C-alpha cells in the first residue's frame, strides 16, 4: 500500500522547510550583530540570547523541531529529510537578497542538484511497509 500525502502533511513539510530556513537566517543576522564568540567565552554566548534576531531564530527552530517530529511520526526519515531539501533554495535566496551574501554559481548548482534528487525520493512511499510483528507466544511456539 502506497502512502499518500494529504494537504495537511504537505503543510507540515512546508513548515519544516520554512522554519528551518528562516530560523537559520535569523540566527545569522543576530550573530553578525553579536560578533565572534568562542566556547571559552560562555558569557558572550549567553549575552547573544538577548539579541531579538537570535531569540526569533531560536523560536523558529523550536517550531522546526515540532514540525519535524510531526513529519517523522507518519513518514520515514529517508523521505522527510530529502522532501524538505527545497529549504536549501530558500536559504540561498534569503542569503542573496536579504543578507546580501555572494552565492557562487557552484553553490547554486550544488543546491539545484540536491533539490533535483528530491524528485527521485518523492516517487516512492512515504513510509516503509513492514510485515506484522509476531506475538511472543506464536514466536515461542515455533521455536519449541
């Protein structure tokens, strides 16, 4: 039996993709404002939590985690992770047009290659079918 994606499941995958992409971008904006930090300076990392961009990024990444767990509850990891690969395009677009970072042609080609691979993944089922598990009594009867 092939599992189909409903409109709500597409929305969950869209939420995974967008919350991760936008959340990471917000963290980038905030950390550029905070400046360089080191693990040896934990006070600076704690100070970074007062930056509104970083807090917004953290909240979006919490949303990412919740939607990611939701997707994993009804689909395989090997389906969910590649299905959200279009998020790489979102990151590249945000980085180019909002953060004004230079994105080389090779990076764009790499991202497009990853996204093209999603087409192969999306052709299969979202959940691997497993044979029903035997009860302990039936398994013991076969052994004995």
